[in-house]
C-alpha cells in the first residue's frame, strides 16, 4: 500500500488529469493505492505518472 499527500494548489490539476484518464479516486489531498492481484502494471504506471504530471 502506498499513500501520499498533495499540496492544495496541485489538487485541481490532478483531479482534471484523473478524470481525463478515467482514474477513479476520492477528491482529497491524499491518495492511497493498494494493488490487487488483478491490477495491471500499466495501470499502476498511469496512476503514478498522473500526480507527477499534475505537480510539474
């Protein structure tokens, strides 16, 4: 399980990217992921790339 927090100013950009990429999460300033056996590696990569792009 991985959890991280975002600065408030980065959240809006993240939520926009998340919606475009169909990544379903809650809209809070922290995210948590717990991968399951059925989770594809490309889904995990997309999940981690998205916040990185949101914060620049």
